[in-house]
């Protein structure tokens, strides 16, 4: 039995200008929920893949260990990941694998949970799949990335007690489930391709976080390489077009699964993808 399930992990508010990048304010301001501080609400749409005896979770959300300053800045909801998994009949011990698209705080914060009197790995039996380039940058960030990671808070316990495989490039970790390093958003960002034969999905992570970002030209200001992000989008669209597949969006408020045929992409962009 192979199946995917959306796993809502809550929401938070992010700076609109940074998140929307080069897209002018006038084009998105009336189509997006913005607060008085010009922050945009973002969902945390995680994914569970069930394949055989494996329960594979993609990303972990914000977690419950944000500092008071972070809570004031991002105004997060309650951390809903445990609740959402429980609604699927799963406990923390049932998660066999965790795939990290990348290691920013809104994706890696749930790796460790504060249980009140102690802190522990949220999924103690899980095997973590992370790109080596991403792990190394998170552990020893350069000048550009120092504010993007918090190794001691989010990753040190995983290194001490977790089961981690550091990948380099592309790997099929289960039949039909392929992880591909694309870079772009971070140096080691990876996308997840899920091919069940009759169904085909790509979870793009922050390469294409919302419907606004489906355009090739629209990238987040958080991306470390716009060139790599555009190349990653072309790869994603090429695969989706070939398999009549479905794009999965991790931060959109109203769109979760978007068939390739419904993506509103300009004619030139469609030609570019066909030529790529």
C-alpha cells in the first residue's frame, strides 16, 4: 500500500517583501493576507508518505522551542504536527524516516521537542535523510548563512543521538521515492519525487513554496542562488509534464495539490520548460 497524506503543522507569519522577492508589491498585496507589520501568513504543509512498512515524514515544522523573540517576530500557531499525526493514527515512534528538504528553522525546528522537564528527539526511531552540503552549511555556516541556521538548538541533539544519512546528489530511498539535490533556496535543498506508477507527485519544498512562486522568475529573497532555483523549477516542471504529475506546495494557504495542467505558467515559460 502506497499513499500520501498532508500533515498540517500550523502556521507562522513571515516578512512579505523577503518572501515574495522580486515580485512587486502591487501584484500580490491584494491577493495575500498581510498583517499590520507587512508579514504574510504561511502554512506549514508537511507530507507523510506511507510505503510498505515505512512511515516517511517530510520536514518537521517549527517545533515548540522558539524563543520569546522568535515568537514575537513570527507569531506562530500552536505546533500541530503531533496532533495531525495522531489524526492519522500515528505516534512519534511510528515514524520510520524523516526527509529534510533543508534545515531552516521553519522546517527543522520540530526535530527536537521540549517535553517540559527534558528535551528529546521528536521521532526517536526515525532515519533522517539530509543532503551533506546542507548539513555542513548548517553546522558551519558562512557569512551569508549565519542567520539562517541554529545548529546548537535544532541539530546538535540529532547528531548525538539520531540516525542520519548524508546524501550527495540524488538517491532513491524507497521504490518510487527519490530525493534530488537542487540547491537554490539553500546550498543543499532537495526535492522529493514520488512515483507510485498510477500517481506522480513532487514535493518542492521552498523551491516553489506557494502558487505565487510557480512562475520561473519569482523567487524568494531568502534564496541563496536564483539561478539554481530557476533551474530546479525547470527540472520539476519537466518531470511533472512528462508524468502528468502533481505539484505539492508546502507554504500555501489554500493550495495543496496542483496538477501540472492547472499551473498558470506563461507561454514562454512553458516553451522554456519543454526546451530544457
